[in-house]
C-alpha cells in the first residue's frame, strides 16, 4: 500500500492512453504528409487555392481561408482547383485516425 497522499506511479487509464496515442495514426509527421498534400484520393486536402496554393478539405474552409488571406479579391468557386478530380482511389492506403501500429 502506498503512503499518505502518494499516488501510484501509473494508472491503468494513463497506460491505456499512452498505448492509444502510440498506435493510432493521427495523420501527422512524415506518415501523414501524403494525406495532407491531397495528391491521393484519400487525402483530406481536396481543394487548392489558386492564389497561394494552400489546400483545404472543403469549400467552406476554402472560403474562410480566402476571406482571411485575400480580402481584396472576390471569392470565385470556379477558380478553385479540385485535387481529387483526376486521381483514382487507392483502397490499401492507411487512413488517419485508424487504430493500428507498424511497431509490432
């Protein structure tokens, strides 16, 4: 038994959270670079700003970006490039937020 006001070193909840963080693909780092670029069909960056080449997942996010970064130029949906228009989907590509680890 531990002494007065001395918590245990690691709780089961803390260890489970560490395992979850280590084995879940959050889409960051080098592994998620292709996902963020939008070149693959499964990537989240679907639209590209014609002025500064910044990518966004949907039209609403692109409009928010345009209003913040290019306030003097009127927003025109027809000029936005759809990065998923010409790419075929890849079924075996790992998705962000999917449980699994390559460390096993």
